[in-house]
C-alpha cells in the first residue's frame, strides 16, 4: 500500500511532531518508508490511496478502557462500542482492568483467571481490526509473587488500576507493584476522587509511595483532586500523567499548562476512562485532543502525540508513531465541513473535531468514512 498526496504527516513523536514528505509506503503491515513521491519509483503498489492533500496521523491509542469480553459493555448496556471507537480514529486500546465483568471474581485464583481469559480472548478477537490490550490484573488480597510470575508466563503484562480491587493501601500495594514490574508488567493506578460506586479517593502521597507505571486520570474519574495534589505529582515525580475524557476539564487544562511550562508534554497520555457512568464516547480521544489544543494552547500536532507516541512509549508498543518499522496504524483526517480551519490541525486548534476519512490498521483499510465524525472537507480515495 502507498498513501500519497498527503498534505501534512503528523508523526506522533512529540519532539518532532511534523514530518517532511507527502508519501507513506506500507508492506507486510509495517511502515516501510516516509518521504516524497519518489518513494514509489520502481515499486509495485497493490493499493494506492490518494489522501487528497489532507492530514495523516498515527492511529490513536485509548490508554484507559474497561472492556469485558466481546464488543459490548454491560456498564452501558451497549453493543459494538469497540467498533465505534475505530470510527473515532482509535486503533489500539489498553485495559485498566475489567471491573465491570458481571460476577467478577475477587479471590486470587479468580482475578488471575479473569486476567488470562481477557488477555487471550482479545488476542483472538479484534473488532474492526482494533488492538485491545486486555487482561489487566486487578489486585486482590492474597496475591503472591509466584502469581505474577505465572501470569507473565501466560502473556499477561498489565495491572489494572491499583485501587479497583481489595488492595488499596500503599503498604499492601507497593510490594505487589514491585513484583509486577519485576515480571515486566505495566501498572496503572487510580488517582484522585471517586469515579464510580465502590471506588475511593487516592492521594498524591499514596501514588508516590506505590510508584506505578502510569498515574491514571490525573483529572479525576468524575471529580478533581485538589490542585496542590496535582502539583505534587507534577513536581515531585516524573511519572506519566493520564488525562481522560470522563473527567474534570479544569484539571485537565491545569495539568496541560503546567507541563507545557515545564517543557514536559511528553508526560501526558490520553484515555477515555470508559465505559463509565459518563458513557462510552467513541470520539472521546479526539475530543480530549481538541480540548487540550483549543483551550489549553497546545499545538495540535503535539496534542495528537499525547494520544499516540507518548502512550506507545509508556507501554512499549510498536505502533502509533509514523516511522519505518512501526505497525502501519494510520488515520487520514481533514477539517470538517464548515470549519474555519483550512486543514485538520487548524480545525482542531479552532475547537472543531476533525473528519475521519480513512482508518488503516496493520496496513489494511478498516474504515473508509467514519460514521461518527463530521464529514471531512476532502476525502481520501483508493485509486
């Protein structure tokens, strides 16, 4: 596959967010080269996509989801929500735990079994091509180091939000987090105020003592932690801080501005934290990008990096950066009809959701025209 006639290539690398060139060459599901139209000289192309002068971004990563099994959510009694996320430009999704699974077991054997089942199920099930990294272990009392070793041997590499299960206090959680990291797992931690019935308030001091891989929803599930707590996490750690759609917009703005001032926008990742009481929000990642760009003064190309390359780096995924050797997960976007923005980036900075005209996952076109975004001014076409 070749995508040519690209107006702007957004790399996903926050340190080099816009690339020179107008052509991307893809083979065997990976990006082969990025450059000018000369890339196609002497190359046999099976599928040629004309981007019509629009913008190509890496596939978005939703860093915070709560799936169960299959493409439905009992939390919102809704089918096909994962498929809908792909129409919002999301090509990868990371579970922060499967707490909404009906009858979720809460003993060590049961929580391990759920993690293995979810992990292996989504290895075989990819709605609309979406890569769901599921099977995030929920920490329950009684887990021992050998349990983390067994889980890692089965492929489980995520720990769900610390605090979702019965293990909440730092003295209980910290040793388990150390075991998880020893076996190569990435650990998220619930942060801030309560978000659903049964959750609890988590302070900055608790986060610093437990030292997770990722500070989940720094802007709260549905409420905000005090700003002095935010300041501690910003100033006293170098932990990645996750901003979510299902959270407090004022705190999201504050965090973005603080980290921008410190030159540390590489610490921000973006998730939905859905399905939740707020909803499903297939366009949630795009909406948060638009909010941070239009309201917090973040250049659009850097806001996109927060939902692509930043997240890929934190979770060590070989996707969502446009560079040779990366998985060919790409989204073609443009300013929506009626926008004051001349292109997708200007539209986002003006507060408009971009129109998605094509989604490619592993080099395969999965969406021709999004059913959820506004229509793009210009549409990519297969020649």
